[in-house]
C-alpha cells in the first residue's frame, strides 16, 4: 500500500560479497550505498532479513556503546560586515551512561520496543505511539487530535535507526543559511572578507537554470563585489571563499532533479523540520494522563559558556 515501508528479503547466491542499489529510489546510504563504505556487504549465502538497517548500523553503532554525553556547538553568523558569530553549546544526552538519566539512544535500546502509526509516506505525521519497556510494561500514546480512523488506517511501523537518522550519506542542507553557516564554521569561507556571509547567502539562494550556471554566477558576482570595494582582498582568501560558496551550492542544489535546500526533511533534530517533535510535542497522551515530553532538556542542556 502506498506510504507503507517495504521490507525486502535478500539472499546472496553469488560466490562473492554483494550489495543492492535501487535505481530511481532515494534511500539512506546504509540501505543503498557502496559495500564496505556505507553498508555492510551481504556475504555469500547470507540473507538480509527485515529490519536489517538496524542490524547494519548496530555492527558498529551499538546503543550501549555510545558515550553518555557529548558536546555539540552550533555556530551561526550575521550578515554584518564582520560576519559576527553566535555560538550555541549543547550538552547532548546521547548514550546509556548519560549524567541526566535520560538518553537519546534509549529509542534504540534492544530491550525497548517502540511502535508508531504514521499517516503520510514520509512518516512526518504520527498520531499514535506504543511503547513496551524493558519490563514488558506497555503504554499507548495518542495525539490530542487523533481519530480511530487515522490510527487504524495509518501505516504501523516498529521504530528503527532510520526513523531519526534518515538523511545519512548525502544530506541536503535544510536551508541556504545552514549551508553557508556550515561553510564559514569549517573555515573555507573566511570571516576576514567583509560581508562574506551576506554575499554568499545572497548568491546560493538565487534560482539558476542549471548547476553550472549557478557555479559560474557565484564566482562572477563574488569577484565583482570584492573588486568594487576599496582594498581588494588577498587572492587566496577570495579564491578559497568562492570555492567554498560554490561547494555549499553544488552539494545541495540540483536544478535538473528539482532538488534544493530542505527537499528532504532531516528527522535528527527539530530546528528546521518536525523531527523529534513528531512525537515529543506534549500532545501525545496516555490514558493515565502522562505525555511524551517536549521539555528541551529531556535530550540536551544548553551550556552557558560557549566553546
């Protein structure tokens, strides 16, 4: 049925390791990428059972093996002359030994089973969640506006790694602002150039008939802008910035494929798409009145002193 997740059994009858590539279907690389690079090859005579993406991820990323807390620094930049930086530092409660007693990867704990119903092919609308904890206790949550018809007619899934990590491999930046900010944070776009963020963002947001035309225009317009100002910047700094802005555009915008920023929602977070808030919205409630929390510090804590 349209919108339901397809699970395929694969038996490798070849005398060598193999993987599968699905032409014309966009999938996470862990289910579709190069063997030995993004997914574990299927050995001769071996089968890939349903839910194999979790087993594939679990070959290296075991839920119990994650560190307790991790630091994440999000850097954003202004459109002013100095490209002013704002840094947000978060303590992410990731693994099983988190100091908070809460952990994001609790969702992937093999002792816990989470089932949900989605009403759209991208699994962005989830009116129902069922949790079976490590003690076998079951609790069901419904969104406040959910109907019995939605729940019975929706697609029922068991939560898997890709329900959150759905944009691995070649993620498309959710916004042009994010793409440019990431390029500045990684240093290819130098903050020494005045208005580098403003001008880079202006150009990557434009619509071009082809990617090649976009790349040419970005170089031409950046050179034109800086050559018109007093004090022409160093050649290397300008060349490096042009290449980085071109890369921010070229990695995310493919006009021929009608792919651009935000084309694929990233469920690992909640700043540019529903992500965590598909369930963690304080709207999904159980019969006893308990809710799936939307408390910001449930998964992370903002630190006062940025790094």
